[in-house]
């Protein structure tokens, strides 16, 4: 008879999902940086690339805490979000609206990550994994700050430029 799945199993499964997603995001960010027209947006993508490297390292630490090998599992959600971002890069290349589209794509990624890290942090806390919860919270805070920074960029000049 199959073993009944528990919250630990769900935590591990979701951890594999976000690990895969972060690695895909790490590959997508340089493309987004190259596509961006605004220097501020290019810098934001570069900063998030560096943060993502650290976030992957923290995820590897969480896998260690769990006693598991760091391994991803295909995340259809991030695949879809990144595909939409690629479509925006192609369809709006060279247009005033490109950077606004890139920000919308980046924020879709951020919102996905925020939901995953929020859930994982809560589960780690409920499972008594204080060190894992702390690592996940650190990433959650970074993702939330990145989302806020992207909003400020959009509202500051990018969306206005896109209207032209």
C-alpha cells in the first residue's frame, strides 16, 4: 500500500518546484536585461540576477535541512510566465511599451515567487523547521522588495514613456 502523503512531502514537492523556477528565472534575467531599454530597468534585472543566485543557495540549504538532494521538478507555472515574457520581448521589441511589458512580466514572476515562499515559510514554521523558515523568509522579503522596486520604476517613468 502506498505511503500516505504528509505536509513534509508537500513541502518537499513545493521546494522542488520553486528550485526549478529559480533556476529558470536565473537564465531568463540576462535576456530581459538585454531587451530592456531603460538603464534603470537593466540595473534592476542585474540586481535581481545577483539576488536569485543567493536565493538558489538558500534553497540548497533548505534541502540540506530537509535531508534531501537539491533537485528541481518542472514548474509549469513559471514556464508559462516566462513564455509570456518572451512573447512581450518579441512583440514589443523597439517600442515605447517594451519596458512596461518587461516590468509586467517580471512582476508576474515576483508574485508567483512571493506566493511560493510565503507558503513554504508557513509550512516550515508549522513543521518546526526554524532555520528553513528563516532562510525562506529572507528570500520572501527580497522578492517583496523587488516587486515594490519594479512598481516604483513603472510609476516613476516607464509607464509614462510607454504612453508615447
